[in-house]
């Protein structure tokens, strides 16, 4: 997977039994949605983001 901001390539683990692909940092999970003919209809990216509350 290409990371243009980091200017690097992030590796993906092989898919698990449910078809989920996990990146090498365990932060992003990728799923594919298939149609009846076995073609990919969509790609779903589940990402973990952390935000810090600004100090006042």
C-alpha cells in the first residue's frame, strides 16, 4: 500500500479467513465487497485514528 505522505510503501499481511487484510502497523484493515460474479464492488478501509484534546 502506498503512503504518499510518508513517501514509503506499507506492507500488508496475507488475508485472514474472513478476507481481512491488515497493514504492518496493525492500524488499518482492508475489506473487499464482492458481487455475485466474484468481482470487487467496493473496498472498505477501517482505520484507527487518535486525536488529542487541545489544552485550554
